């Protein structure tokens, strides 16, 4: 038993196997054309063939199969042959000779080739007296020369089906009327027999049959690794010893033994000219017995590199012994060269292998290729074009001067006309280079070269003058290497004489730019024969652009224009500022046709360059310049379109939208203010704190901002200082730092330590107030923030102390409890708060001077300091008391109200309030841009439009834009003019997942911006349909498996024919009757394993008539239903860990519903294909032969019932080909009887009520 590890072999043979994986060509059916051939399969002597029997006229011979028991009905190849049967003739007869002669044929041909005679020959020897001889006559009548004699041994066995293949070089006898004769002589004895078949004469470039049993002259044999190389001869270690009875080339790794060093060997043929013909084919007989990594590689040497053409590895070729071999034909045309060499490599893969052999090599060539100068195709001036191909052509002659690299050249010639002017025209399907030569093929002089059509789109036109009348010139057409387009293909070359050169457009150069008038009529023109002038800029968006023409315009006062080229070709528009000698690109459109420009300098001249998308892409234009249409209403943030979370998508466009516009002073809701006094250049003498203004001697930096209330009332202004001991003052109407008391309202130093200041003031609606912030001391500064708060009621209490029986010794006011000697009547009530925060407690007194004290947890009138918190006498005169302090949620507080003095009492009311951001406060922002807001996602954004929305309770939303242009989606908090980025997303795919926007504050308003994004092709504009959904749930995945009867192939697989022919739409097809599903599911790219779209419905587990959610999804060939690139369908609007009935709908199969509610998400797919019981209802699916179940085919109108309506639907689309139509229920892109045959067995099936439309 053979075994062993793989070892790494070295050098060439390792390369053979590796290269095979991606360069070896498949075996072809190439057949070299024969000059004459005959296989005698008609079993009669063919027309034109002659025979002659000399001597005994009763001899047994002819065309057919011998009727001889000793041969058992055998023949050379199982068909009729020419045979000579001396055994059947019998002993004791007169001697006889039979001759069979071919028709005359022309054996002349190009020099350097081989005229090859081939035939399959059998000869059974008896005693050496008889012989079978092949003769050739050059003139066909006399001088018959023997070219092969079979005598003295068997060729190749005892019976006719053992034969040899004769390859005989008869080049020396080539003539225009030559013939071949086959002759059998019985030797005047009773002998056996001879036969021949499959006669052919053809031309070959190289032949070798190794019948000399030695390395032929010119062959090279190398040992690449190991100790042994190729052998030539008979292999005595394996039976049979050879392939066809003659010597062969072989490598017997088995005979070397298991202990031998791993072997690889190479055999290289002599060089031969493979450029003589266009098509080159190798015919060879091969035997290969495989073992593990052992291989046999057949290839050629091309420019010193080995090019594998066929590699045998991994499996036997035609059997396990030498007698079992096959004939292989390989196309060598791609490797044509003047010095082609065949290469044969064997490697045992580093283990103890078997063997390989080959024999009977023939390289044939036919057809001509004009890839050498001496075979140039003549082209008549002003005659028709001459077709040719450069596929597999070599490259001959000097290199082309006008390009870096070129290959595969073909040649033409023409005779110059009297004018000496010609235009060489090529129409090619590859990127060609034309080179013109004078001289002769032995001495060529290049005089012109062009690759103006440098990307291979329209063909070349080379005009030359000054040619010599009557002189022959040569044209080479070759393929450009390393550029756009193919290097090989077909061309049709024509030559026209005389004529004048085509004139370029008048505005070919920048200096000739045509003036455009704003809103004037378009100006016709073209870029035919236009050029790029020296140092002319190439558009940055497309460096392949050529053939430019120029226009100019003066920018209007608005700085905005739209350019329309009206081009009937693929154009590129590029706009420049500056003059023709110093141009600066300011805008462009790689898509051409139209471009909108913004931000131009009024009155400045701009120049417009129109170029073809590729070189030589030319046509007509009609240039116009117009004012752009007005921007959309939501071009500015303040006109944002309000979006309702959960509503259908809102359609909008950013066409003519802007990103920067004139700045404005904007009055916005006040949401807080943050700044710093650090670095301020503003100084003043700050007042002291309090409601009365007293100017101090402290000279400090200050910062100031203003606000305006829209509602009169009580407000609290709070400053917070993280970096300094700050001071706060409020002014009304104006602020003059040189007279700080003129409009003074109030001020405060420390409220809650030095970190805060607080001023409680009454403000008047419509009055502008100024908040001035500074440090307490000179030379201090730092950051601060300001809040404006308003009281929100928490508790209201009305009572009286009149007649109260309760007395106690009242404490004094303040946060420290000291008990006075005044015994007063009091009233007490309790309250608590739900939020720990700062609260204001205000008592208002009617008819007496009151006092209030606050206690926590309890109140003991005999010990009034035990739980004391705070107290106050007069706040706003004697009519009010007020305490501002922090209260703790959940604690019970006791508020004790009394008179200031004994023997006083009266009515009072208590209000407990807390502070919250004040409503109705506005702030003026100066010089703000409300057109567009840059974000961290943007690269030079443009054309922004605005939306707003209120965050849902979940604080998360899913956003889809469905935009048809490259864009950026951004979300901001704050107010227009003072926005803070929350999140941005660069170019969310219209076919991708929705964008999740999280960390939103429920109930807060946010702004959403859609801006055109800069990309390699400039800015693009278009429509959006933006939709927001509440992201209260994480995506819930449903895994589902289902098969369709129509495309089902068996073994759990369905056909993907619709995808293979690119017929599946990239948007879901259910947006029509009867489904009327308006989802925007789409695909950027159709997956290769996609069968079709399906519509998935989730139904209420308690009411399976109620649709909870729908989504279009992909049906894959293994039955999986999924989103693209996922293993299931994700739903975004349903809670997890709930159960739903699942419905699957298809365009022409009966919809199915799960038999039970399916818990989602699910790890294991719900498998409709597992059994009929997985579907609700009876006979809703059909059993397939392999045991899977499938949705029934033929519900062509998708109404849930198979009726005559489906038949009528089918007949209306019958015979439609290569389309995506609903009557094609086997999804093979055609509507045929096969679809009807699927429908028929399902006719009269009725779907369950829940799925019927």
C-alpha cells in the first residue's frame, strides 16, 4: 500500500502545480484542418480512391470488417476499415498484392512546416515474409517512394483492435498532385493480415513519436529534484510496457521504491516557430495514474516563463496502465511565439507515487494572422475597411512612441495616393494604438503614432500628410497595455485619401470662451475634434476627460447660478475662477449636464470647461445659465418641517438648498447661558449686592448678555461659578458700565457659598434685561453659567391664627434657633415634597405683622429648637415672610405661623414653590447662520434641509432617509443658532438598516439636518423621504425556513435563475395590489443565492386576522428567509419575548400561516418545510419527492384561491421571455407550459380565510 508524507519540491515543478490553479486552460475541441482525410465509415471505397489487386484474384480484402472467425469481428476502432486478410484467403494460393491509392491532393504549403501523413495501422506478423507498405508519389503517378514498412513483428498485437498510430513526415515529397498508396504483399505464403484506418494528411509545425526510443535531437531533459528523470522507451516494470506498441516517454515512480528521494523531472522540446499560423494546437496521447499530490503538467515556455496549459492531478486519466490512455488536444494559440518550446513536468508530490506517460506529439497550425510585417494585409485607399483580429497576436517591430506599453500588433499596408494625405481609421472593440511606418519590413521607420482614443471607446483616426506618391507604407494596430479597456479584440481598418483636416470648435481654447448670458437662450455648440491645449487643466473629478470647449459668465449679485450643458454625450462640467493663464477650479460635476453653483463673487468672471467623460467622447451641447430655483422652505433651521414619530415618511428635496447664507440676529428661547470673564476687555466698578445700588471701589472684568421675558412675573436668576468667587447684577432696559446704578435692578454675591449667586426679581414682559457677571475681587476671572428660573407651585395653604388656643415662645428668625420671650398664638400645618430640590416658602399676611418657622420631622411647642430648620420675619415689608432652602423628598415638614408680637393674630396664606426653567424667556443671538450646521461627519457639506421632532418616551428613535444622493444625517439638541450635535451618520444606505438615534431626553425637541455630502463626484442633490419610528424595542429576529414548489430543485435547494439573469428587482415588489405594502425595503446588490422576494407578516397571537407587523425579505436558495447579510428577519416595532402567527406571501405561490404562534426571537427557524402540520389549514402546502414541503405554485394573482382567474392571468402573460412576471411560477424567467403544469394539480385549492385577499 502506498503512503507517505507530502514534501516540498523545488524550483520549476512546484510552480507548475501552483500556476495550474489559475492559469491552466481546459482541454478544447480544436481540430486541425486536414488536406485530405478518410475514416472509411461508409464501408465502401470512397469516391476518388482506387484499388488494384495483383496476382491471386480470390484474395480476401476490402473496406469493412473482416468475416473471419479468428478475428472475431474486430476492427481498428470498431468501425469499418481497409483490411487485407491473408488468413481468410487461405493457404496454397498464388501470391497476391493489393493496392489502395488515395485521390490526388495539393501538399504544397508555407515553408517551415511539416506535411504529416497519419494513419492507424495494424499488422500481424507470421514469418516475416509478408509486408504492409505506405508509399508516396510527388506527382501522383510515378516514382512511388516507400515511407513506412510494417514487417517482421506485430503492430501492435494479434487482432485488429491492437494498432499503432503512424505519424510520417512526407514534406520531402510535397507536390500539387501527390497521392498516397497503401500496399499489402502476402509474401507468397499463408500469413495473417494487415489493416489501416483514419487516414489524414495535414500540415504540422512539430511532430515527435519517440519511436527511435531515445531522447530526440534538440530535446532537453532535467532532473528538478531527486535522482531520476524522464525515460524514453518501453517500461519493463509495468505491463503493458508501452502505450501503443512503440516507445514512449514515461516516469515510473512506483518502480523507484518507497525509499527513493522525492522526484520531479522536466522535459523540454526543441524550439519551433509558432507564428506561422493563427491557431496552434497540440495533440498528444497521455496516460496518468494518480496518487495523492502526484501531477503531470503540460505547457510551453513563453519569454522564458513556464505557462501551464494542462495539469493532471488527483485522478487517473483513462485508466491504471499504459495501455489505457487518452488523446488530448490543447490550444496553444495564446502562447504563439517564434521560438515556442513544449514543456512536460512530472512530480510525485513528495511521496511514493505511480506513473505517467505520453506519446505521439503533434503541433498543428492553421489560419493566418497578420501579426508580422511580411504578412501585412493590403488596404485600398478609399476602399472598404479590412477586418482583422489581434487576439493571440505577437508584437513585432519598434515600440510605439505615443504610449508606455503595447502588445499584440497586427499589420496592414497601403500605397500612398498622389495627394500624399491619408487618414487611417480604425473601428475596434479594444484600446488600440496606431503606428505608421515607412520603409520595408526589414527596415521600418516610425513616422506617426496615435492613441488619442486613449480609453478605447470610439476608435482612432490618424491623419498624416507629406507621404510619397506610390510608396508603400505599413500600419501596425496594437493593444495598449496598463490602461483602460482591452488589449485584444477585432478591428476594421480603412484609409481615406486627401481632404482637409476637420476644424476644431471656435471655443476649443480657453481664450475663445463663449460668453453666456444669465437666463438667455441656450447656445449651441459641440466638442468634436476639440483638444486639450498645452497646460490646460484636467478636471479634478475625472482625469480621463478630454476634448474640451470653453464658456464664460459673470456671477450675479446673488452669487448663485445653474449651468445646463444640454449635452447629448457623457460630459463633465468644470468651473474655474481666474484668467486663462491662472485658473483655479471652484466647482464641477462628473455627471455633467447640470451643476448648481453657490457662493460666487458677484461681478467676477468665471470660465466653464466642458469635456467628454473619456477621451474622444464627443457630441453636441446647448449651454445655458439660469438663476437657480428658490430653495425649499426648510432650507433654514427655523423653518424645519416637524416630523411625528411613527408617521409615514415625509417627502422633501434639497435641490437649491444652501449650507451657508446671510447671518441673522435670531431671537430664540432661552435655554441657558455659559461664558467666562477670563480675557474680557470689559471693566467697570461693580456695585455691592442688594436691591439698592451702591458702587464699590472694586474694578473688575465683566461679561454681559441680555434676555427678554414674554410673561410678567417673578423669576429667579442663578449664576454658578466653577472657577471663581463670582458676583451677579441685573439691569433693566440698558446697561451703562460708566453709570452702573442708572438701570440697576438687583444683585447678589454669595447664595449657596461662593459657588453661586441668586437674585429673585419681578420682571416685566417685553423689557430687555441685562445680566452682568464679574468676580468678587479685582484680578479674578473664570467661567460661569446662568439659569433663569420661575416658581412652580407645590403647596398652597390658607388659615388664620385668630382664636387659636395654641401658644408658644416664638424663636427669632434665621437658620440658628434662639427662643424669644414673646408668647404668641400660632397655627401649624404639615406638608412633604416628592423631589429633593430647592424650594421657596412664602407667607402672606392679612391684617397683622406675621412670622413663620419651619421644622423637620416633628414640632414640639415646648421645645421649639429641637427640630428647627429656618425662620423669617419680614421679606417684603411686614406683609410677607419667605424662606428659600433645600427640602428632602419624603420628609414631613411642619410650618408654624404666628404674629411678630403677643396679642396679635390674623389670616394668612402659605405658598410652597420650586424653581424650574422659566418659560417665555427669549434670547437674541447675533450674526448666526441658520442654513447649515457642520458636524463631525461632514467633509465640506452642502445643501442642507431641516426637520424637527419631539423625542418619544423611550429616548430612542429609528431614522430612515430613503435618500437618492450621498448625504449626512445629523441630529442636534438646543435651538436654531445654538445647536449641539447629538449624533451624525455619513450616507446611511437607503437599503440598509435604520439609523438608531439614542440618548434623547423624552419630550424634548430636536433638530434633524440632511445635508449633501462631498464625494469623488462632487455634490449631488435629490429627494428624501424621512421617517422616524419609536425605538422602544431592540430589533427582534425571526428565523424562518420555507420552500417554493415552482423553483424547488430537491435536496433542500431552490433555483436562482432570476438572479443569474439579473431579473430580481432591487426594490420589494409588493407595493401593488393585492398586497399594497408600502415598505421601502431595497437592495444595493442582489445576493447570488437569492431566489426572490417574500412578504413576511406577523399576526396577533390572540387574533390571527390582525396584522401586527410586515416586512419584505429575501428568500434564499436554502429556504432561509432573511434580511440581506443576516440569518433572519429583524422587526423593529415589536416587543421581544412575544409570540406571533407568521405568514409568508409570494407573488405566485399560495400564502401560508404558521399553525401556532411562534415565540420571537427564535434560535431555531420555524420550518414550514418540515411537514404539512406546520401550516394552518389542510392541504395548504405540497409534499416534495425528497420529503420537504413547499408552498403551492400557481396562485398567479396572489388572491389566496386557485381559480380560473389564475388561468386567465397565466394566459395573459404566456410566452413572455426573460422577464420578472407573476405567471412565471417556476422562476425560470419564462412563462411556458411548465408553469401551467405546476398550476394544474393545484387548481381548486383554497387558502385559509386568514390569508385570502
